[in-house]
């Protein structure tokens, strides 16, 4: 795998565009189970390589790609979310046929930085997502009432929502109410009321919302969370410490009408027992 990708990147850089052009697109973002099951792997571009106690688990690109290939081959997996470098590797490997593909758009809010909220769009733009024949773009939108960079974050997110909606591509917005802590770190507020507030703010971004989806954490009282907007929502996994509790909460939330499926990364790609296929199959089983 490694030699093949590197040789192609060195000697045939045009092969990426050729692979994108011949890729068989998904007829729908939904699988036979009627939901989406998207594997997410855009964490490294934000410098967030840690999984559990290993600070550089996702930094081995070839291991990450191998794990992603295993996940994407499992029945019921409908799509992938990543930055250009990873998606182009997967295109060269030929594993994206029949999958919905979402490009990660804003990655400048590097994990642990003093400018983490100033999350500028340094990844995909709507034009490239359309040219690559992908299905949509995703943007993390952290709303920090104590940080003056927040209005720019909201404005840039709204522009991306507009540009994707104009092209009839899914704009996947991942909102959080966030705040700076005394230790100098940003923390997302995962209380029910805070998540509801983030949903109502994110739902109103942009001049159109016909193609806007939300990407939301699973918290207490998801009935109230998902009742706060009519926009379709996918549930994010995050890093899971108790798999049994996480899967139970995902399964309960998936029964709610606006929940369209799961978008999960580290907890499926790097499960504690190392069984990627087993973790993915268990998640698909919830659908």
C-alpha cells in the first residue's frame, strides 16, 4: 500500500483527478438500512492524533489507511469524511466506489492552540468538493461567547453553507458551545441545554438550509436536542471510554425522527480490543 501510493503521488499526480472522475458515486447517502454510516478521519489535520493514552495513534498514516480500508469494506458502511490528503489516498486505493464522500473544510483551529476558536477554512472549499464529485462538506463550528473570533467563525460557516447549498451539496455543520478554561484549553459544553443552544444557532446559518445537516454529540435527553431543529442530524461518536454505554446511547438516539445515522471516527477505527471490523459491524447493527 505504502509504495503504491507514494509512487503514484511522485510520478503520476494527475492520477488523483482521474480516480475521482471514474469513481462510482453512491446513488444515495443512505444504506439499505435507511441510515448513514460514515467513517470520519479528519482529526490529524487539526493536530489531534491522540487516541486514549497514545498521543500519536493516528499519526501513522499507513496504519490509519489500513484501518479505514477495513472499515469501508464492512457491509452497511455508507461513506467517509476526511481531508484532501486522506481522501486522495483512498481514491488511489480504489476503495470509495459506491460510498458517499464528505470533505472536511475548516482545520485551522489547531488542537491546544491559543487561536483554536479562530477556525479558518484551510481544507476543502465547495467548488473543489463539487469538482471532485463528492457529496458534501463538513465544518466544525465552535461558538465561544468569551472569544471575539466567534463572529468570524459563524460568518465563515455561513458562507460555506451558502456555497454548498447553491451547489445542492450537503453542508454538514458540527456546532458546539465552547469556552476557555483556566488551564488555557477549550472545552465543549455537553450539557443538554448547551447543545440545544448550539443547534438553534447553527440551524440559522446561511441564506438557505435545504441541504444543511447537523452533526451532533449524543448527550442526555436527546429527545429535547433533536426536537430543537427540523434539520437532518447525524450523531458523532467522539472518543469512547465505555463502549457498551456509548453504543446503548447511540441506539436510543437513532430511534428519533431527525437522526439519520452515525458519523464515527476514532472509536471505530481504534477500538480498545483492536478489532476494527467488529466495532464497525456493531455500530452498523444499531442502524
